[in-house]
C-alpha cells in the first residue's frame, strides 16, 4: 500500500530542502536540480493561468469544433466537453482536473 | 487530482470504463431516444421536468417536506443521459468493490488482521519506533466525543432524522472503509459512497431531504475523511513525523479548518455577486453544490422508489448491482487462468467507479486527464525512466502549486477588484456555444406542452 499522492508530497518536501544538481547519468541526461526545475515549472504554471483565467477563457473547454458550428446540436453533442461527449479532448488548463476530487 | 500521480494501469481502467459506458453505451441510449433523451442534454448536473426546463424543487415541497399532491400536479423527474447512467455505475461500483477486494485482497487482509502489530517491521517502521506512539485511547476518546456530538446535532435540531438512522449510518463507513481504502492506496483514486448512502436513506426515510443530506454526509464523508486521514498518517510515516505531534496537528488543523470553512462560505455567499448561478462572471457556478442539491431532491424528496423501483423510468439501472457483483468474479478467474495477460491489470471497481465525478465532471475532462497521465506515466516512464524518477512527481507538485497561487491572484486582484476581462471571441463566443449553455438538445418541447407519460409513479 503506497498511497501515491504521498510520494508527491514527500518529493516536494525533499526538493525544497535539497538544492543540489542532478546526476545526468541517472536522469537521462538532465543536469538541472530538482529545486531549480520546480521553480521553473512553478513560474511557468503561475504565468500561464493568466491566459485561461482572464485573457482567453475558452482555453479551458477548448472544444474548437463547437466554435466553428456553435448552433449545431449534433456537433455540440458530440464534441462539446461541457454538456456533450467531448470527443475531441484538448485543454490547456489543469484547473479542470480539480473537479476530479471533491466529495459531492 | 493531478494526472501525473496515479499509475498507468489505474488511468487505463478509468478511461476504459468511461469509453465503454459514457461513450458507447451512453450514445446507444441517447440516440435511440430511450429515457426521452431527445428532450434532454447529453449530460450536466441538473434534473429536468417534463417541459424540458430545469426541475424546480420548490414546486413539490411544503415546509421542506415532500408534498405528493404537488408532485403529481407538476412533473416526474428526468435526468440527462449520462447523469442517469452515472447512478447505474455507482450501484455497480459499490457491489464490485466488495467482491473485488474480497477476491483479490481477502487473504492478505485476513493475514494482516491476525498478525496485527506482530509483523516484521519495514525500514520506515524501524525508524518510527524511536518515537513514542500516540496512545490508542486518544483516538478512542476522540471517537466517543465526536459520536456524542453527532447525536446531539441529529437529535437537538429539527433535522427530521431519528437517532436510529444515525446508528445505521455509522455502519456504512465501518464496512466500506477498508475495501475502498485498498483501492485508493494502490491507485490514488477514491471511490464514492454517495449513491449508496442516498439509496439507503431514500428507502428508509422517504420524503425528508434534510435528513437525507445529513445521512449522506455522516455516512459517506466519514469514510472519505477517514481515508484522507489515513493517507496523511502515511505521509507522516514516510516523513518520520513523531506520531504524537501528528495526532495533535491533525486534530487542531481539523477544528481550525472547520471554523475557517464556515466563515469563508458565509462570506462568499454574501460578497460574491450572482454566486452559484450559471452566469456568474468568474465561473463560481458551484457545480458540486448543484449536484448535491439535485441528489437531495432525487433521493430525499422524491425518493428512490419513484425513480428506480417497479416500472419507474430508471428501474433498469438496478441491473447494475448484479453486473457489479458478478463481473469481478469473471475477471478474477481470467487473471488466474492467464496470469501474464492483460487481465491481471483489469480492476473493475475502477472501470465502474473511476468515473465517479461525472457529473459535474465530464467525459471530456477525463479524456484530457487520461491523455496527460498516459503521456507521463506510460510514454515518458518507459522512454526515459531516469527522468521520470527524478522529475515526474516534482513536476506534478510544481504545476499544481503554481496554478493554485495563480488562481488566487487572478481571483482577488482581477475579478474581485471589478476589472473587466478583455471582450473578444475567446471570452465571449467561445463560452456561449450550445454546449457551454447546456442547450444542445435535439427536440424542444412546444410551450405549454409536455413530453413523457401523463401519469407517473
């Protein structure tokens, strides 16, 4: 019994205390340290959300086929992600995934 | 939930289940017009009446109790296709998780129970033995205190819930915590008991929405929180936090968070304009609260008997109990007969129940989630395991924390300050398609007319 999400928290705690670079022999050639990588990805994620959160909200439910035919019932049923089947799954924001964990 | 965390076999089971049930089966039902699907959207979190509008629960309640005369005068309840199907899958999950865990893990559960604390310690346990353990009676006292408080809540306020219903309610987490916990500990996906609690209380105390919500919270959320609690204890174990400190920090944090939650909720209901409406500017549309509300109407006010018993519209969904109970036996035999085949990885509680957040989540969200998960936990993990070991989890943590901080800033600095987001296609037209407003419905009901039967159970 591993409880996978605990591994993420453990990794985060260790990363915040360990600023050493990585050994490229073990990481497929990357030398960047975990801490530095964390800061870069964190910053990228932070800046990126301003686009779907404010500038271009359509990036979340990126159902571009329904944008071409916004009044077509069948297109919206098949390719709409919000109330349809969502057959073209493409999104640019992971806030959507937060809907997958709240008790209802 | 980050798609970078669950192992690939868990993701594959969940997405496979969604494809089979929420695409193939659901399309068969929807496009054949079964369940009057022509008049309803494919999926969202609302219930509908027989004129194609959202079900207005105030029409059937008198003083928050179900009023049968009003119900017959108004309308039976219709659900979007995938919403109805989600109930069937919930039945299957509840049955499947018990059978699955008994077959696959029964022997090891029994062995562990017999050994109890006399097992050989692993490295974590040996290190933890340096600390003084939190006494068992601390937990016992906490349990008794909380049990007493719960009885006070149920009996002292006008909840319309008798005390014995609370006793029944406590049996549910006792039975299901271990099976669901085993699935969560392996796959990082927690199956829900919401429908089981709704089902039991709906037959037991029909026509009482408030009692139903209390029953559901105590029965289901108890199990859910118990497992998150166990997960946090395990985190403490991994990080070598002294058990006594862990106990007190969890207890104090729980009490504090209860106070903060109530305060924030009351603030939000007063301060955010149009909160919980579909047109709320920053999408504070309360999708989970809406599903909770719809569920309380279906199960608490109208009651499962009118929806799922006898010749009610959705009675065929009861077959899912049987489906969920039998299919794990088949996969278990196949996995034993062909131990090196793909059957080894088939986990039916996940196939049925991994989709438990639909609605309000949608198949689209799951497919996006599965695609990202498969990229990291299948493709990258095989192609460059060194990278995956070194960076996968820290990438997941960075993406999530960066996003959370960013949502706070965008919300408080931009939305709450009254600033207007740029008005252009990507913020207006992209959000007003038939899909986004849940109006992708084949046939509209003419004004003043209704669809479906003229009498209903």
